C-alpha cells in the first residue's frame, strides 16, 4: 500500500457497470456544506471543520467529494493523518472512489508516505502525484528540514518542492483527526504552507465536537476560520438506523495489579500504553482468559456475532480452542509478525491466505466468534458484527476507536435487520492507585473518549483528602484545618496534545489529546490566577511542542513556584509542579487560558456542619444519621470517601477538631493536640518552635535524600510512627522532604543514624525521579531506604564524558553498613541507573565502606 498509478479511462472501461454509492442524508448535507465553503478556484484562504461521529463515514464523505469536485479541477491534494491506520484507510477510499472522478481527468497518481516500511519514502514524491497521503509528522519534518548536498549547498526536500511547484495550480489540504490542529508541529506547517499558498484550502475532519466557545480565540479556529461547516449528531444517525446504539458493558476480571513508580510514570506522565511485558502477563493469564470465554458462553444469545481483540497469538489460539470445546463456532486470525519469530511452528502456523479465508468465512456466517490481534482494527468491513470484546484496557484513543468502531454499523449500513445495539464488552482489571488513566468510552460515549467526563474531576479530590485523613489517623493527630479545606473550590480543565511512540515499533507513533485537571484549593486560587495573568505572555512557544520532554520545563517552573507560592502555606512538590506544567502547556498549545470550573456544591460537603449538627447525639444515633447522609442519592460522599468507615473516621476527627478549637479559644491556646495512646491522656503535639528546632538541628535538609534549599518543602516526620508506639517529641522526629516522607510511609526508619539496623539485605525498591530533583538525590533516597538509615556518605560520579567517574560510579557508605547487602543487588542497581535514571553511560558501580 504505497503507490497507485491508474489510467482512469481503463478503469472506467473495466467498471462500465459501476454505480455510484448512494450517500446517506447526512452525507448529502455535508456535500452541500463543502460546496458552499470551498469555492474552487479560491481567491482567499479557506478553512472549515467537518464533524461526523465514528461510523458515520468521515473518510468516504471527504474522499467522494474531493474526487467529484477538487481532483478534476487539477488541484493537488495533501491528505494528512496521524497514523498508518488512517493513511491506509484514506488510500483505500481514494481507490474505491476513483470512478467518481469526471471524464475530463485521464490519470490518477496516489502516493502514501510515512516512515513505515510498507509506505513510500518522502524522497520518492513526484510533482506528477495527484494525491499525497502522508503522516503529519513526516510532512512537518520534510517541510522544515535543513538538507544539504555533498557540496554543502542547501537543497529542498521533494515534499517542499512538490508544494512550491503546485502552488499556482492549487493545493487542497485535508487534516484527519483535526482536533489535533493546534499542535506545535502542525500549526507551524500550516503557517508555512499558507505563506507559500495564500489561497490555501484546509478541510479538517473530526469525530470530536468542539466543547467550548471560549476556544474559538485559540489556534483551532485560526486554522479553520469558517468554524464547523457541518456537524451530524450521533443521536440523529442512531434514530435513522445508520448507527447502532452503543451499549457499554463492563466486566471486572477480579485481577488486581500493583502499580509501581515506573508503571505510574509510564501511564500518567509519559501517557504510554501498558508495557509489552504487562500485556503479555495479562494475555498469558489462563484463569483470566477462561473468565472472558465463559462470559461469552453465558451470554452468547445476547452477544451474537463477536470479534475478540486479543494481544498475543497463543491467547488467540487458546480462546478459539476453548470456545470450540464449548461447541461455539470460533476461529482466530493473526499475522506472522504477531507470532514468535524465533519459532518455526509459530511462523508456519498461519499464512495470509489462511487469514483471508477465515475472515471471509466469518463474514459469511460460518463462525460466531473471531479472535484476532490488530488484524480487524482496520480495512475489514463486517457491518453485521454485533459485539466486540476488548480484552484489556488501553490508553490509546485511536486503538479504542478502531476496536469499538467495528460494531457500530446500524441496520441501514449493513448491520442486518435485527441489529439495533452494538455491545462493547470491556474487561476491566483493578490497578491500585490509578484514576482515569485508561480510555473509557462508557463515560459519555465513543466521541467523548477524546474529552473529559463530567464526573472525572471529582475522582481526583479524594487523593489529597484521603492522604490527609490517613496521615492524621496513623499519627494520632487532629487536623488544624477543617476537612472542607482539603476539598477544592474548583479546577482548571487543560487540553494538551502529545506525540506517543510505540515501544515495539519506532516508526509507529500517534498524536493524542489529553484532558487533565488541575485542582484549585481555597488558599491557592488567587496565587494561581495571578501566576497565569503575569506569565501568560512569557510562556515559550516551544512548550506547545507535542514531542516536548516536560522535564526540560522543570527549572523554569521551579523558579516560578518560588516566586508565587509560599513553602510554609502551600503544598510545594511534584503535584504543584505538574499542575503548573499542565496549565502552561495548555496556554502554549491553544493561546488561551484553560477553562475554570467552580465547584458550586462544595459547601454541601462541609463535615464541620455535620459535626455540629450531630454532635449532641449518641454514637449509635450518629452512625445511623451519617449512614443516611452517606447513602443519600445524588451526593458525592462516596466519591470523596471510598467506604463508610473512612467517612466515620473523618467525621470523628472533625468533631474532635471542633471541640479542641473551642477549648483552645477559652484557654487562649491555638496548638494542635495529640491524643496519647496510654492512659487516654491528651498531650500537646510538637509546637511550631519545636518544629523549627528540629529543622535547624537537621540543617534544613532532608536526612534521606539530602535535598535542601528554597522551594523544597521540608516536613517533620516521626521516626517511629505514633501507631507503632512512637511519641510526638523532638527526639523521635526528623526532617524529610515531602517525597521521602511519603515513601517512608508507616515504616520506622531513623535517618538520623548512619549505621543500618538491618541484619540481612531487604528488597531494593526503585524510586523514580520526582519534580526538579536530581538523579543523584533519587539514587541516595533509594539506597538509604534500602539500608533503613542514612547510609550514604557520598556518591562519586560525573556527567561529563572526560570525568573520572563517568562510566564507573562509586557509592561510599558510612561504616556499619555492609557493602555486600547492596552488592547482592548490583545488576538491578546498574540497570536502574541506566534506564530509570537515564544514565545509560554508567557501566559499573563500586560500593565501598568509607574509612
């Protein structure tokens, strides 16, 4: 699928009985809107958006209109898309619609260009090409490339020459997935094209509606200056039986997976999909696969004709075999690429002709179920499929759209006389500590997988709330502030475009739009507003680059945090840094402030009001009243507190805080109280002077990672936690940064001593770099946590190639820390330094005890 050169007269003779496809009413309306917007030849710049929901035929509508109205007028077409899947889809559509081109056009040359081996190179582009279907990334790199010949003279790429040589005759641009248009790369390509071709025409295709009129001032509506020229509503197409009603069915597998820092960073920070290792682990889980198979068997009458999207060829074969054992007519298809290339059995197991035969038999109804690996996400039209099984969660909106789209065709679009619904069965695993990471079409429908759900912001509130509640429960302390202060007054809704690369295929990448929320609290609201107002015009344009490494933003963001926020009042750390990065990137991408949403019902969740209202009741009466409040329909208590026990604990803490506050007023004491575990005595916790004494004693430095300085919030930690019997006094306290304190958690670790209490090596837990900390600080934290003390005296290293300790680092431990403990984990430590700390130049680590 690379190049197609066709004599159109020959094609017309071969297809003398060809009949044009009868378009649906919404497609005819779209044709009319396109004709009204794009007058060819054009005397001025023209841009417009065509919005059609998934399954409504965006590609057909655009290609069919181009073949009938643009190609015969000798305009060249540049079709831009984000992935190979979309390129191939457009290519097939142009080939299928070539007969629509009027007789005046005699030849048609179509070229597909990307970095994929299955497509043409950009260097093969010819001025005689009529249609160039190219990835946006390839177009950007070839338009802006600085290329020199052997003599050192600058030369133009074939793509740039194509643009310039056809500028006078006319070029029509189509951008698929047009909601990505504000991305740094495309908008610079657009500006360059518009400079060469002042009367440029640009059509944007998207299934994603524009959600806010406030965005009209941003880049999207500068590029598409006519706005949305036509939009078809999904509900209307469902009513016309063009689309089936999507029915989203969640099935919990019961499998629970831990999330470490590395996986969290991959999914949340890098926005990548699950790693190949985890995908294989899920695919090889026999009980999990049996659960999926049994679900089909129990609901086979409801599900009907079904496609199962699997991940490995053994999983495909296993599912098909087990279904056959249950007398279900099932088969599987996968390519040689999916099979293990090291296995002759795997290579020979499946030929392309076998796959084609099985797919055709599935179309004809020979099989009820067809399991596959990526083969049925594109290019295969089986409109009567009633159900799709998504066997795992994904972060990829494109992959989700491909899979779900296989089942959305309605009765009038070939779905069959009995098809009114499309079952989208999603198998869900429990990922500890992850919130709204995976694409979820169940939140408002398929089109809304590109946008945030209305309930999504509330899911982030418990993170901070529960963190504070757990801290006070573990330490036996009573909060100074009401719990209402831990509930945000509102949130910013940011929209950021990122380029995501495939781990297994460097040539495969996709651009995705991510909607992320920035929680705004009472104390920080005015500070964030002032920050945005002051720095709006100072945000570098490069921060809109979809390929930007956000770590490069950290130094500037850190300096702004020091300028606008107070380390004594505000929570300064990775969370705040990440929030400001999101806000700045949104502004850089869209040229506008992210939309702010006020939490209008916040006062409904003031625990202090409940504490005062129910304070005079007996404990059983309180529990009865609180249970009624917690279960009340329409409120958010269950989102904020994941179980009733946690809600009760928060209520008790809030009630005690109010009592002590009243006592403090009468005794002129404003301290925070600590309830001792022995004799039910009430002792005063550390006072502010005592906390200052501890920080001064510890030289205002984190005793675990050695972090210090302005902008690094230091916290007072109990060496032995209260719940383990520790006391809230100066001797049992130490200074830690927020990250080290969080990672220490409930453990009793004394970083004031230099000799390890451990009698044998424990597991080496690998911590990830947070915020603006250095790799060395992270490494020191990792080693000190391993030894359960401040074991590291010094790490000798160099980041310069000619430095003494560039390839071999040296870890010096204080006496009393057995170097062999860490030596037993040496290979793991070196891999950690190379991969997680991004220091692949380090080949060895010497671990020694300081003399």
